[in-house]
C-alpha cells in the first residue's frame, strides 16, 4: 500500500520535516508501506489552465470548467505538472497533507492546484453515476470520461504548522484541508495543528520533541487504516467537545430560529443547539442531507447540480448574444506582461506561416 505526502510550505521547512516524520514512521510501523511525496509549491502549470484532458465533464456537455475556450494566456512553454500530481493521488491508498499556515489557513498553493485537479473533476458521486449510467447503456453517460480509481478506498491525515502560539491564528487551517480532500471521499483518520513553530526547523525541538512525535503518531495511524473503506476506517485523532461527528471539528454556523439550528462550517452537517442542565450542547442530526463528507450529502449535491445545471444551460442558450456583449465589454482590463509576450509570440508564429 502506498502513502502519498503533499508538502505545502517552504522547501526543507517545518511542514516538509513533519511530513517526512509521518511518512517514515508509517513505513516503520507497517513495513509493506511505500511512500512518496510532492512539494506542492514547486508544481508548474500554465496560468488560467483549463481542466485536465479527460477530466469528468462537470458542465453538462461543455466541459468549460472555469475556462471558457480552454485557452491559456501563457506561452505554451510552461510545463504542466498537474497530470503527475493527479496520477500520484489516484494511485495512492493514503494521503498525508502537511501544510504551512498562512493567514490562518493552509497556504494557497495547495488550494490553487487542487482546484484544477480534484473537486468536481473527481467527484465520486458523479463518477459512480457515470459508471452506473454506462452500465445501463444510458446515452447521456456513454461518451463521458470517468476514472474508476476515483472510487478506490483512501484514508488521509492532516498536519498544519504555524508560528503563532495562540489558536486564533489557525482558525481555518484544518477546515481548509477538509474542504480540499472531501471530494475524494477519503476518510480522515487523524488531524493536528502544530502551534509555535515559526522558524524553518523549529519543529525539531518544539515541545521537547513532542511535535515530531505527534507527526510520527499521525503517520502510524494513517498506515493502520489503509485499505479500509470509508465506513470501515476509523477516526483516531483528537476528540473535541461539541465536534461534528463527520469532520471532528467544532466550527459552527448559527442559523437560529426557534429550533436554534446550526450548521458545521467545515462540512455543512446540520444540527441544533440545546440547553441541558444550564449547559449548551449541539445535537447533530441523525442523517443530514447537507454534509459534503457523507455519501448521502454527496449524492444530494449531484442531484442539485444536475437539476439546476441543466435548467441553467437551457437558459444560457437563449441569451447567447447578451452573454457575448458582456464578454466583449471593455472596461480597461490591464494587459499583463505575460499576456503581451504571448501575443507577440503568436503574431510572430503567424507571420512565419
Ligand atoms: C505569508 C505568511 C503568512 C503566515 N500566516 C500565519 C498565520 O496565519 N498563523 C501562524 O501561526 N503562522 C503564520 N505564518 C508562519 C508560518 O506558518 C510558519 O513560519 C511555518 O512554520 C512555515 O512553515 P514551513 O517552514 O513549512 O514553510 C505565516 C507565514 C507567512 C510567510
């Protein structure tokens, strides 16, 4: 079984050292385990890149992603590493994310690249709909790309490290990591924030070695659950009072009303505040329709996208001219140096033809 590490901080810095500690102890505790890791900020890919070829078609036929014509403003000399990242994730049985905390959450490189590779492009509920549709010979699904590896069982662990010694500087660190991983239907086995490690290498002596030992423990826990399906793999991480049973974090959206409804900011799970014996507690719903971690929540989301997306698509067919007017409207978009250079190169290429 293979663990892929994703290091998301400075080269040789705290997040990388913690990742190595976790991977090494995973290997030692489960000797058949193999490991590899990727330094996320080193990934190269073109600006404004479209979806990877053969990515699941999330736009009901247009495969537009967020890039209308699939073009990139860059010169085509930028090497695209995203396929290598995607293949590594698909082949892995477990993932360990280890990130520096920037502005209270995982440093942005990770989100930027995973938004181009995972998310809807690897939505497992959508993948299983496509596979079922293809098995039943349904015309809509026959031509759709789907990667069956999306559905293989995976587990993961989260490590986040930052310089501050107070939790207010880490509020969104674990939430962001959950929201980058849930799309894979990966079971989170353990998660930890390491505070008070500012200088590169500080993790080595922090808490008298306790920070490194905690990363090693996370590695062993992840290895111990590898190969198990989402429902069989166990969460072995910290138990937080009032935590959501799905993401194991206690971060609330207060919806209010007579029932004092609450939502989990991280995964959308729902429940209500109750006052019992003078103490406020959260009563989580038995089975919520609105949780991006559960299969039920994922299916619900796909239903929503299918329904709303196809109605939207029909509406768009009737407003093509209006849409073009907005796209052509010139309000002074600055030409970036890279865009100007790309234009010159393409003009020269045309002159040579
Ligand atoms: C742009 C930037 C933003 C940061 N924001 C935070 C923060 O919000 N909370 C925190 O505790 N540390 C913050 N830090 C400190 C880093 O998280 C800390 O130095 C960490 O050890 C870096 O990990 P690395 O060595 O793997 O790069 C920030 C550092 C930088 C450069």
